C-alpha cells in the first residue's frame, strides 16, 4: 500500500492469501491474489511471494501451539 512510512496508504493495493498453511491445493488453484495499480513493482512482489511458501506432496509437520515461554 506504500513504499515509505510517510507515504499515504493506497487501500486499492495489497495481497489476499487464498490458501492457508497446510491447506491442500491443486494445479491452477489460487494461492495469492495480488491487487496493484501499476506493473512497476510486480516483479519484485512476485519474487518475494515465491520465496514465502513451499509446496510439497505431503501434509506439513504440525507446528507447536507454544513456541517459547518467557520468564
């Protein structure tokens, strides 16, 4: 929605996550929905998204509910 903290937020751009972690997806299923106004940043966004997930044949290993206990 913006490039710098002082920029106004553009509420017309963003990313919708269509597939939750661990959810089964098939070829052609949408994983992300990208809303943008210009193509100028699209390659960077696509590269970042491609590094944000992995696909595998089996179900993911369940994560613990508590990651750390603070004293």
